[in-house]
C-alpha cells in the first residue's frame, strides 16, 4: 500500500531502485510494456530513467501555454538558460497534454476539471515510477475564484473540500464509492506561506479550497446558461463555505490532494484568486493585471524550488 503524504520538511528514506515508488498496482509489474498513451511515451519505446530520472519537482497547471511559460521562467531562475528559450514539448505528438523539462523541474499541463487532471496524474505517477524518481515534490498552480479575499490574493490550500464541505474525494469504482483524504502536506503549505513573506510582493493566505465538478451551477454562479436558485441562496452557500475555512474555488485540487496522499507524493496547491465571489461572478480586471496575477503562483513556487535547488 502507498504511504500517506510525506512531510518534505523531514528527511525521508530513499526508496531502492528495485522498488516502484508512487504507485500501488501489482498488475503493472506483469506488463511487458506500459504505454503512457496521453503523453505519447512508453516504458519500452523511451529510456524514461535517462529522460526523467533526475526530476525532483513536478509542477502542473491547466493550460499548455502556462506550463511553457513556467518552464521558461524556471530556466532563467535556475540559471540553466534564458527565459525566451524555445523549450521543446515532450508531448508534442499528442494534443492532450504538454510537458516541459528544465533541469530537475517537470512542468505538465492537466487540462480543466477532475477527469482531465486524474488521467494526467495516473500517467505522471507511472512515469515517475518507471523513471525511478525519488524524493519528488508536486505542485498544482492555477487561478481560482476567491471567497472573501481580494482579487490577486494567493491561496495555499490546507485541505480540498467537496461541494458539501467535506475533506475527501469520492470516486465511483465499479459501483462502489471510494473515499480518499484531501488533506495536503501541512509542512509544505506552511513553507510556501513563509516563502511568500520572504518575497513580500503579494498577499498569501493559508485556507481550504472548494473543489467542484462544474464551473457554473456547481460553484453557485448566477451567470450560467441555467440557474434554478436565487442570489440569496448563492450568498448563503458562500458564507457557509467561509465558515468552513474555504477561501477559494477551483476544479482540480481534490483529486490532486487525494492522489498525492495515495502515492506518498508531498504536494501543494497554489492558486491566485481573480475575483471575490461575494462581490460578483465575472472577472472585471484588465489583461495586464490578469497576467500579473497569473504569474504570482509561479513566482512563489519558483522561489521555493530555487531555495531547494541551490541548497543541494
């Protein structure tokens, strides 16, 4: 069985190369080849240890463009190249995801919503296994809707909650409901808040995140194609969320946290808020401000990675 979400602030025992860490599936060992279809990679067609064996940080976000931008940013930050370098997309022959590698950092897009990121994480964890990677830390970065916080605030997730404000991710497996904890690594979360204070360029809060399966009705919005509830219903729901410690809403954190816990991969979710949902549903900021807000999670994660990278 995979261990629980490890504490990156404590020294971990390095897994032997004979042990396949991060996955818990006895059938993988019986396969002659494991085709990572959505990455266009395979355990026989590619030398995965040579390509990815030095990975220590996995950073994932929704869009391919954002991940390429982050890879270029890390390229310059770690002094491995310039910020305008044309870093190749490892998954260029598939239109599902994009993947960029810069030194010990792997940046992978995950698309939008729980099903998409779940597919990506399954193949990513198997990739780390086949590549014999150890001591990896994972991040999900992105945008979100804030609840009671100013736009531009960065939220570091303590625990991802479902639409009923429960701290678990439920998955239907062959008609049975499986429930997995969505509590993220507390030490890593605290370290990210500390890093933000050291950067001292934007407000960062530690809070819970509401993870939904829908962008409109599932998030109590009033601007979708359908709306069977009132504005008062919406506000009551959002205030209940605040009482549960929720500070932002997005659509991927629950499965990310659950799979970090199941795999033993220390993980953190870092999202910037683009709107305070108590004030409205639609984004009303300029493209210039939006771009600056979107760079805040990558700045925070990059700062943390550089500290770890330079201390090696």
